[in-house]
């Protein structure tokens, strides 16, 4: 399920560029071949208008400001839209279970689920005209999945409780305040917080021990909070410092009181991840799904995401001023990096709950 973000007024920007779009042939719901590499953007737009709708999963209006993008697609291209909110795993299970009876055309999944969707043969490849603007780590070579936006682990500090907000992992370690990261036993965000701590202390996705040791020491010193770093708990003052995705931290800050909280990316290191669009191989509206992906990668679509506090994947995207104002300065991200080995991280993430239980939670009383 997705978290809530703020809603914003709709800004319409017309996408006018026409490109020959790269892609691959695949089997559609009817069993006929659809070669996306032979379609121009004009052809996709025309066919999408004929289809008249696009149905998504895991892309609700309130997550990353998707609502503005769906509104733009409706106004510019006449596409009706519905969404069913669900987790990444549930999205793929839906694609797989429904097959030719598909009710979903496109979904938004955590980066680890993109390769899995391709492996299961559930995706329609489509690269978009912005293909070369997307970092290699953030896309499948054939266009089966690609990131639209990223999240980077950030510190959020309640300044009414902590006079000097931590700027580094060293500050975090040496302070007297309590730190909340959520449930490492099952929460993706919390697990990435451990990985970020590992990066900052000489580890990586293959060696998570420095991250475990970091939080074990906090736990031994009674500084690891068991409070969930949720919007409600931050508002109630139950969290002093938390480690959250930047888009969650910024959204919570502005929702409660922009002047009350400090949000920054830790200076030594942090981890960046993101969410990828996957187009259902069996989509009943494949061209509308392709147009949605194209729009998401456009300057207008990237600006929409930024207004939902999600950091656009295209570094060269021309964001409007209202979108730029929602994001942290670029310089804060100089030492943030994506997962270097996704396969290794998947294996480590499976072991992390037991390591956390045995080496960290044992000290929490």
C-alpha cells in the first residue's frame, strides 16, 4: 500500500515531441505480436485515444502526486483512469493471475520487482523517447521496466526536541536523542536505512554487518526508538529523529509544520532506490499504458512527481518552479548512491530480519 502525499493544483503542459521509439516485440492479450519499436509517438497517441482509458495498480492519486498526471492525461488525451492501490508483490500477482482477463494496464513497483516481473514474463517492453536520459542502473536493457523517480534515505529531526539536528551518521551516533527507523523485520524503508548505515560505515549490500553494528550500538545505549516514524507519531512529538525516504520526510514536514522539522540527506553516504513502471503484457489498453509511461518521463510528468516530493529520475528534466521548490538541493545528494548489486541486496534483505532480531532487538527493552 502507498503512503499519503499532499495534493496540488493541476498544471497542464502539452507534450508535443514526436520520436521513433525503441522497444521490442511481445505477445499481447490477443496473442498477436505488438512491436513497440515500430511506433512513433504520434501513432501511440492516436491509438491511446482510441483505447480511451488506462487502468493502473499501485498508482493512487495521493502517492507521488500521481493524481496530477492522471488529470493531465485525461485533459490532453481524453484517457479515463482508475487505480487499485496495492503492494508491488500484489501487483505482479494480479498480472499473473488475470492474464488475458487483465483489468490493469500499468503498475508502479519497487525496483527489485522490475526484474522479477520481466523474469515472470509479465511485461510489455517500451523504452520511451527519454530512454537515454535514464541512468543504466534505473532501467532494463529492453525496456521491460524503468524508474520514474527515486527516493533517498534522509534524516528528519523534530527541532522542538533536538536543538542541533544531526547532519551526519557520526552526529547520529554521538547524539543523546532517540532514533526511529521503523520495523526492519518487514518494512522496506527500514531495511534500506540499515543499508544506508552500512554504506556510511564501510559496508555494502554484500556486507550489511557495519549497518547492523551501528544500530546495535544505538540499541545498547537505549537510543533506538521503537516508535513507528509515521506522520501521526511525528505530529504527536513521539519521534525525535527518524530515517525516512526523502519524499516521505518532506511530505510529513510540510503536512505538519514546515518550520518544526529539519530534513536533510546525511553527508557521508545514503542509499537511493526508486519505483519502476511496468506495463502489463496482457494490457487491454497497451498504447494508453505506453503513453502514460511516456508522459511520466516528460518534463511535465517529472514536475508532477516532484510536486509529490519524489525526485525525478531524469537529471536533465526541466522542472517548473513550483516543482523545484518541493525538493532538497542537489548538492545534498553528492554521496548518495543506488544499490550496486540488486541480486546481492535481495539475498541480504532475506537474512536481515533474523540478523536484526538476534543482534539489535535483543538490546531493546
